């Protein structure tokens, strides 16, 4: 048992969950569902947006990660609860309908948006014809906040027969000291380590799916979650309310019309800044938009190491959407940034590292939306390429990008 949490579990065995009656399951779900609804696929932060499956034909059964009735809150200094689900898991689905969910993936990646600090946490529930997704990019390591990021949400869809499928996602990213996250008096989730997590962080995951007859509206309470140490005692502050994480001011630019809800840019090409990404050698690329930090400040008061995205550019190339970014050390820009979590060197490509591809569940046509990351050290910065496709395709893009970082003195010249 190399993990101290294994010792805790051995000393506090958890009863194996038994199948729950419908009324019992409804009461357990009601304990955590309360205050926010999703209507017409639109919701407030921490809610799911379900991509439409043809005819919304979803016959879902209970998923592989259950809200265990035997899981109890920490009490009297003894830690107990249900184990976290793995970052990649399968969901049991109906074999009658092709719209059944097949599985899910939870990932933690650097926040690549220009000026952003910290991490994005994404969870996807996959169907044969699409996926539901939740994305939160406010995962900055703040002092006194043992729960670094959380994603609490649900999605539902009703088919023609009046059967409603509801997926409830509870995901929490924590510091290494957090042994469990208490969600409610009857639900505590033990955290787990994973190679994809930075700084020895831990994660608590509970994803379940239920079916009911008749149309229902999923609701989720934004009640604070509580971080517990290995003795079952509360540590640090509660889950922070929705807030803007630390960030450096970035200038947004776009050559064409405004995209979606982006603010109207005042610039139609990248300005001079502290960092620049030059795509001129990518012949045939279609530049979409980007943002540049013109004056980097840094955040020395962060609780742990993380990244600052100094510049980002999004474009299409070879029929793929690509995000390129320059990442600095957020606490001390100009210092050597942290290694990328779970990344390994790429043979015959010096200073180049690749994070492994996310494997989508079997029988799923939808690819993992964000795509894997390949990065190269350029001075004291990472030049990042993120896109779906093969490693060879990402390397071809990376080899044709040029990067500049100048944190003092004259700015990097604007690309021609």
C-alpha cells in the first residue's frame, strides 16, 4: 500500500453498495439536487449543456459510479466515505437504444486563454451520437482554498416515450492534503491521485445516471463542499463562490467578425506584446482569433506552482481546430515553468513533450473535444499546441510555429 489513503480505507472498510429501490434513490438524489434548473440546453455556470442526440432518444440506466447509501460523512476524527470514481470510466447503458451513454472522461489541463492563470477542469459524458460537457477554468491555487476547482452539474433529456435520462456530475480538484470531500451529510467522496494531475493534487469524482418516467427538471444545490483531512477534520475554507480567478490583462484581437459572445475587438491583428505566436509559416492556416498579454505582472502569492498564458492563438489547419499558447511560470514569470503533468519526452524532438491522448469509451463516435497537448520548451516558457489528431500532426504544427517572449525592455514585434 504505497498510498496513505489505502491505509485509511483498510482501517475503515466501506460496505459494498447494494441496489437501491427507486424511492431510496430519489431521496438520495433529492439531498443534493435543489436550486438551479437547465432549460433548453442553457444554464448558469457549473451546469451541463447536453448536445442533442438525434430525436433525443436516451435510454440510460444507472451508471458505473453510484451515490453509495453506505457512504457516510466524516465524524469523530474517523474518515469514511465512498471511493472516488476514476478519471475515465464506463457507464452501463441500454442495449435497446443507440443513444445510451457509454462512459465519461474527466481531465485537468492548463488554462490556455490569454492572460489566464491556473487550470481548466473538464468532464464529458459520451453517447454514441454526441456528448454532454462541463467546463470550468477557474482552478487557480489560492491560499486557504484546499478545493481548487469544482464542477457540479446535471443534464437531462426526455424521449418520445416519456422516459427522462438524467446525468449528475460531482467533480472536485483538491490540494494533496485533502483526503475526502463532504458534499452532504450522507455523501462523502474519498479523493484519489492520478498522473494527469499537477502538483500531486487529488480528485474526487462521482458521476451517475438515472432514468425516470415523465419529464423532470434536474436541479443542483450550490451548497458549499467541505474538504476533510485524513483524520476526517475540516481544513481550509469552503468551496469558493463563483469568482474571477487571478489573471493578467490581455488584448483580444480578431481579423474577422466577432465570434459568439466575444467582445468586439478593437484590433484586427496581433499587437506587440510580452509574448507572440507567429503562424506565418503555417501555409493554408485560417487565423480565427487570439489574445496577447502586453505587460506581464506575475502572481507571487499563489499557493502553488501553475501557469500564466501569455499569448494564445486559435486557428484552423488541415481541417482541424488548433489552439497554440505560450505558458509562463505564474508565480515568477521568467523562471523555468513546471513540467507538464503526465507528459513524456518525444523521441528525436529535443525539449518536446507530449501528454497521452484521452481514450474515449468504446462505441462512441464523438472525439474528446479539447484534444491532447504537445509542447516544446522555448527559453523559460512552454509553446503549446492542442488539437485532436495524431502526434505527428501536432509536431508538424509545432515545428512551423515561431514564439517570442520578452518580459522586460522592448516588446515582441507584432507578427507581419
